[in-house]
C-alpha cells in the first residue's frame, strides 16, 4: 500500500491523488517536519494528531492510526524535494496553505523554533509553491491561536 503511494508520488508526472493518499502524503510532511530537529516530541505528535483530526474530521483513534501510517511513509519517502513537488502538482493551493498552517502549528507546538525546523519550513513552503508572505501569515495565524 505505501510503496504504491510512494511510486505515484515520485512518478515523473504525478496524477491527482485519491483522498486517502492525499491524507497520508500531507500527514507525512507533518511528521517529516516534526522529525527534522532530531526530537520527535510527544507535544509535536499530539499536534499532528490534532491537525489530522481537524482537517479530516477524525476522532482521536482514527487520527493516531493515520499518523502511524504517515510515520511509516515518511520513513520510506524519498527526499523532501521530490515528495513536495509531487504534492504541489496534486493538491490545490488553498489546501497547500492549510498544510503550511498545520506545519507551523507543529513547529510551534513545543514552544521553540529550531533552526532545522525553520529551514524545513522555508524549503517546504517554497517547494509547495507557497509564497513567503503567505507562509508568514500562516505562522501568525497559528501564533494568535
């Protein structure tokens, strides 16, 4: 199942992802970000679950199960460049903005912005085709909450 998703994500011309695959791919980005500083903290895991619950109208058990799938996908996924490029081609801009906001929520979950997380956010936003201005607005939206 995961290998098929990874194959589709890294194909030369990615097709529109089915909803279940889009959930996994976008969740895997959240996991990759949380792991980027080498400290996959419980507070970040909880934030990923909350983001998945909110975005996909899941209960806590469903979100935890989806996150577990996302963790497995992230561990096997190719480099972030090809991964995000495939998502950019398959997901609308509005959904990518929501992903950036969810990513900022993960970054801010532990109360500290690490250099690795900032770097990952800049790279990911750019690769997803989200402007610095829109990414900054998403960060401000998260910090206001």
